[in-house]
């Protein structure tokens, strides 16, 4: 079942059955709400820090991007996390607070159920055990990560963590494959957990498992030498995330590491990027990696049992303590969390049927695989890394310097009985629904060097990833790729199939195709309406005419773009549903069916409401998209604040929901009339793998989260105008464009010289 993204919108209610809780009325000050107190600094620890710092160099280029050079891989990790803390320590810390299930200690009871949800799925004791038994090479990286974090805090005493005053080497083992928010639980979420453990659940409804939302998603393109002007393979890296979610970095060591790309705050490996030989782009996958089981409950002699293969098994229970902030006081609630052998109880179907989740949301294998792929020397080596099968949430688009291109749809894939529909809950009373090991990496849906010379994935079905040369759906069990088609996928296939002799700049141009393919289905319906109809207001008739004459492309100067997007958002919410389960209709088929059956009663009131709303907000409904759709970064806070009276930049891109390849999700904010971007294109990079790597990139805003830094928003204008900067991959290029060089713990020097670390 699909990835469930954690949200913090569900408020807790009063407690009843299944919940044992205790309020600890402690007389604490605000400064006491930090259970992880700093430990005394040992001589051994300081010696280790100093040794790392002496072997590590950080060069900041003219965009502030950190290029880390270390003698060892561990030195590079030490320098990388130190540089991340310089740029945005609050986001680094917050990512680990979330993965530790401790958000409520910062934000209060509103996050209590998110914390319980995380604690059910991610066991910190297992992470600690994995660290203690890790291979020496991995343990060295984990310790270097913790050293870099703690050394930063030691050398920056003015930086005050909101909760975590010391970081432990097992903390990075709380993640799976790099997607900090990617937790796989089928269709159950924090709201289901809350309702069950407060005894207020009626039933976890499958149809509500995923909120209708504008998709984040990502785009990845791989281009074979047969399609490029240079005869070299190319890769287009285009994650769509919340803004400022991933910075741009480079890591280099004398142990063969030389990787460049995007890293999620707090990670120590390049998540989406490239090395000298190959590159990898991850798109979020809907491959089924977590399943919901319906457990039949029996109460007997004061105990709870569940049926399994004709006998009763005792329900297991463990206590989970969640602390939460209430003013200056730290309180706690203790939950009796139930488990079967499948996993934790996370929802209810009826009073006698509880829902458990089997998943794989934390594993050392995932972290090992994430690191090793950054050092893969090409297609063969990358396939060996994929054989580790630790990647649960991603598809992978790939290209290398030998001209190979490839695609893997998912990676970690349990084997199951295809007699069951794994997109819904399955019967937990029978061993027939048990997982039967993992599929070999070679058995998953994938492509290698297709004859058409290109591969695309836009969070869409893999069965159109290479046009007519795509994998055959009938060759795979449905749970491997339940993903449907979406309008970005349709747009990408159309764009790529018509391109030959591509240059790097032309690949970027292709990635910025602004056709809103969804409206190719919706606008023609308006042509059937008579504009002479006297029941239509003059403004509505003019708006319809504007849409009919529109070229279906978004741009800053287009009034029709404003009308179309705000109209589309008011139509059937199902048109915006991208992620689906096995056997369901996808976004494209839903939209086409809606367009074929929609009448004026569904279409015109929504469009009239858009005209009226724009008139109210701006004094005219004829507002170009760039006047309404803005980029603004003011404070660097989480969340950011927005102000119509403050400077902002026009943006011509639109949400990926409607087929726009350069995704830009915007919305009005409290107190604003204009829309401001919150997610979409973030780090975007085009790479060419020749004798030397060539690459160009752009980052939303800038690499620093400090408003006083020149790199807080120095890429903003490039970003809004789709202008890319040259990637400085080789050391000589970095030296020529460096603005500062230093070792961790030392002040930056204005001149760098040519020394090696």
C-alpha cells in the first residue's frame, strides 16, 4: 500500500478504553523541557573531533554551496553535517525530533498522536542495536555524523537547540532510504491511531486513506546517447518537495567518494545526485511495501486474543510513553499499544475486527544501500547496490558514463499471494496472507537501455516509462506497480518522444515544459456551451471565451492560467487524486470520465465562483498568473510567513497536478490575497556523463536559511525564471569560484589556495 505522509492536523479527544494514561504534573521551567542534556566532554571525544576537523576542508562557492573534502569518508561525513548545521540547524534538529517521535515535546499535545504513530513504527532500541552491531565502516560514518553535529554545537554555543542538546550515532538509523516523511502504513494514519486508542473509532475507511491534495511527487528523465548531441547519456534530476527541504552539497574523500546533489537536512549521504560515473534520481513510488491486516478479536478471561489458522493467539501489549509540552510543564501519557505478529494495532474495522500494519520503516540495510549507491562506478555496480533491496519508498531513474540508462520501480518488494487484493486490508486470520520473503531485485518492474533511448517517471505508472518499449503490465503481480497514469507522465512521454540531438540546455528546456495537459480534457467541454446564453453573466461569458482561446500553457502573463487553475481546484476533488491502489481508476481516466459526463451545473458555478473571488480579491478577475502566483521568502521560519505588502517574485509555473513538469504548488496564506509557493521544484539538476561530468542546477531560494546571509535567496530569481547555474564539480573549478575556505571549527578564510585537506 502507498506511502502515508505524516500530518499534524488531528487534534486529540478525551480518552476512554484501550488507553492507559498518566499526567505528570511536574514543576518545570521552559528550559527544563530538554530531556537530552549535554554530557561532559571527554578528552577522547575532543581528540576525535579535532582529528576529523584537521583532515576536513569546507569550500563555499559563490553560491554558498558547501564542497566537503575529507581524507576519509568519515571525515567527509563530519564536514558535511557540520556545514548543514551552519546553513540550517533548526531543520536538521527538527527532522530528528520527528523521527524520534518527540514533536509533542516541542509543539504540545497537537502532535501527540503523530508521535505515537511514529513510535509504533520506528523502534529506537532496534536502531541502537543496529549501530552497536554495524560493520566497522558504517559505524565510523555514524560516529563521524554524531561528532560533526556535537562539534558544531560545541563550537557555536550561541545556537540553542529546542530539544536535542546531544546527538547520538544511532540517530541516522531511524530513517529508511532518505525520505524523512515517508512512512508506509497502507491507508492508516495518525487519525486512525488517535481514534482507536481513545475508543472513538467507528471504522477506518479505505476511501479516506489518502487526503486529496496537490501532489508533490518528482520527475526523473534518463536520456541515452542515441538521443543526445554529444553522444553521452544525460540525467534530469527534478524532485518536487516542500521548499528548503533539501540543500545542494558536494562530498569528496580520498577513499573514492565524489558525489554531488541534494541531501535531506540531517542525512550524511547524497540522496538525489551523481558522481563521476553515474547519477540517480528518486521519484516517490506507490509500489506496495506495507499491508493492513484485519485481525479477529476474542476476549477471554480478561485477556485479548486474535484468531490465526484456527487457534487463538495472545495479543501482545507494550507501554509507550509520549511526553508533551503544556506551557512550561512537561506532561506524559502512557499508552498500552497492542500488537499481533503482523505489527501494531493502528485502526478499527468494527468492534471485533482490529487493523494491524506490517511494514518496513526502519532498517540498517536501507542506510547502507543509500551510502553505497553514492560510490557506485556505473550500471553494473549500481545493480549490485540495488540487489540489497533496502529502498522502500522510491523509484530510481539512472544514467552512467558508459551510455547506460535504467529504471527501477521500487526495490524492496515482499512476495505475496496474488489471490488477494493487497491494496485493501487482507484477512489476518490465515497464514495464506503472510509475506513469503522478498522478490529478488531482478524480479521487480524495471527497464535497462530501452530501444527508444529515453526513460521518464513522474510518479506515474512504469508501464509508460519508455513509451511503446515500456514493461508489460501483465508480466508482474498487481501489487508491484498499482500506480496509475497522471498528466505529468502524459506530458513527459509526449515531450521526450519528439526530442533528438539533445544538448544539456535543451534537456532543461524539456524539463520545463509548461503544458497543463489536464485542461486538454476540461476546456473542450466549455466549447459546447453557447456564449450567447443570457443566463450567463457577461464576466462569465468573457472568462469562458478566454479559456477556450487559451493555449493550455501556464505563463506569468496568462489570465487564462489563473482562471483555469482556480477553476480546476473547485471542480471534483477526485481530479487531483494522483496516488491510487490496485484496481482503481487513475487521475487521467477520472478526469476524462468527468469531462465526458459533466454538465453546466458542475462546470459553470465553479467558474463563476472563481470570477467572483478574483474580483473580490483584486478588484478585477482579469489577473495574469504571475500577478497572483508568487515566490516569497522572508524569515526562514518553519512555517514561513507571507505578506502581500512585502517584495515577492512572479512565477509562471503551476502545480504538477495539472501536468506542469516544473511543479509549483501555491496557495493563499492567512492574511494574503496572492498565492505563494510552498512546494514543487526544489533542487533541479541536469547532468551529462562524458569524459568529464557537466552539470547545471538551480535551488529554490538559496542554500542558507539565515535571512542575513547573501545565500538566503540568491538563487530565487534564477529559480523563478528557469535559469540554471553551472555545477562546480571538480576541485579546480571550485577553487576558482570559492568565496570561503575553512576547516570545521575555524573562521572562514577569504582565499583558498590549492592545498589539499
